[in-house]
C-alpha cells in the first residue's frame, strides 16, 4: 500500500518550493515594471541600489533597454544631472545645459528626454536641443508656459534636476538627404536647430527658415547661421528679418527653383499644418516633430497618441517625427487643449506659491 502520508509531505514541500519560486518571479516582474514606469526612480532607492544600478546600466547597453535610457538618479546623489549652465534666450524661453554623460553619449537629433525638476514635480518631456558627447552634457530649451516649466525655471546653475531619462523616441532620419529646408517656428527652433546641425555635418545643403512673432522672441540666430547655407529670418510684425510667416518664405524658396529632398518642420501645430498644406501642393516630402502630452514616454500610457495615415501612433515610441502629410493635425490640436483649464489653474497656483516664497 502506498505511503500516502509521505507522498503528501513530498507534494506539499514541492508545492511550497514552487510557490516560493513564483513569489520570486513576481518580485522580479514587479521590479521590472516599476523600473519601466512612473516610479522607476523610487525602486533605485533600495539598500541594494548600487548593485541594481550597475546591473541596469550594464543591461541598458544591450537587451533590456533598446533605447539605452540613462537610468535614473539616486536621490542622495546630488551631483547627478547638475545644471552646468542656464541662460534666458528671450523673456519666456531659457536654456539649460545639463550634466548627463550617458544620455550625451547616445542622443541623436529628434530624440527627447523626460525629467522632473524636483521629486514631486510633473514629468516634462523635451526634445534634446543639443548635446556634447565629450563634455557629457545635454542642452534643453524650454518655454516658461506652465506650472512645471515655471518650477523648473526656479533652479539655477549648480542645482540638480531630480531625474532625467533618455534618450527616448526615434532619431530623425537625416542620412542620405542632399538638400533640405528646415523650418522652425518660435520655440520649435530649439528642436529644428540640432536637425539642421546634423544635416550640415553630413554634408547636406541646409536652407533654414525660422519664424518668430517679433524681434524680442528671436532665438538661436547665430547657431542657425553657423550650420545653414541660407537662413530666412521671418517675423510676423516685420520687426526683424522679413515680414511674414515661415510659409511665405518657404514658398518663395520653392518658387525660386530650390528642389528639396525633404522639408523638416518643427513648431506650433498650426504652423506645421500649414507647412504641410504648402508642401503637399509642391509634392515635397515633409517631416514634422509632434509634441503631444506625454506621461511615461515608453509607449505604455497611450497619452501621446496621434492619428497618422488613419492609424493610431504613439509619438513617444513611433515618433516624435512623422510624415506630415499623413498627420491628423486637427485631432492633435483638439487633444492639445484638453488640459488647458487645468494648466491655467496650476499656473495661477504656482504664481501665488512663488510669490509667497519671495516674501
Ligand atoms: P508662435 O506662435 O510664436 O509661432 C512661431 C512662428 O510659427 C510664427 O512666427 C510663424 O512664422 C509660424 N506660424 C505660426 N502660425 C502659423 C500659421 N498659421 N501659418 C504659418 N506659419 C505659422 O510659436 P511659439 O509661441 O514660439 O511656439 C509655441 C508652440 O510651439 C507651443 O504650442 C509649443 O507646444 C510648440 N512647440 C512645438 C514643438 C515641436 O516639437 N513640434 C517644440 C517646441 C514648441
Ligand atoms: Fe505614454 Fe507615449 S507617453 S504612450
């Protein structure tokens, strides 16, 4: 007769082992989930953080993280993501040069980073405005428009950002292009500039068309001059350069006989929409850089979705660059206004908060 008692004990022990293994697997899955979601940084604050950080950094070079994210800061390490330079480019736009050697090593034009100024700050996605691989720095340019950027702007040289993750997204495809018109509108010029620079480095003929509302808002003029074969400076009111919109200058260049392999347009949605309407008329391929609301930046939340060619795309992983002739700009503009009231409220609250701090 089988010894059922013994068999039961063996079975029980096996099940206990399996249960423990499952728990371990669950823990690992949970850690991976945390590390690839909103709170990835908190996970790094465990006692084993050095080992974990080392492991992530090793894996981020290979399979774990195809984008090669620079993994997040350890909170107590105050020397990470230091602001080495801060400069106001115009009354509402500022530039920060951030110490981030791993991101600087891998960043390409068109890619973006997501950062938090402080631990409880909102997450801000910003396209990389420049990088210096040797100095190990990444430049960001931001418009002080909402509560998040107002808070960011309270930080000064020598302060550190709480975290800084990237490079995210797909780099702009610039290889093989021989003659390109790069169109930048307002703050969008901060993103158009590294694309123009890369094209120039690759030997392409670059015609830059940059537009601002007025002279006081002009940014990066010297930078565009240094990397372009021709620069058309436009202002809406004619206070600097030529009077008119970027579309007026672009159409003029096309009518002068310039044949572009591609037009790359970066700026407000309305500008990109009208640039695309123009280039469609002339049958010139046009790439736009979309900057919808983003949350995780890794394709999980769906916050950045857009309709491109009738299909749903995520700007953070499928873009931010898209074929402009296929983008549904009207939908993107509608989605862009969804948080307008919230932003207005947050801005007012932040203003009051800052006022109190100043007193
Ligand atoms: P803005 O409104 O001052 O416009 C800048 C220029 O764009 C104008 O001077 C004009 O030449 C051109 N433009 C505007 N409307 C146009 C139209 N209807 N037709 C043709 N040309 C037009 O820009 P801003 O205030 O500096 O930019 C703010 C906006 O840019 C924000 O909404 C921000 O989200 C967006 N932005 C987009 C990106 C991106 O990656 N696409 C990056 C940074 C900022
Ligand atoms: Fe979440 Fe793109 S930001 S899916």
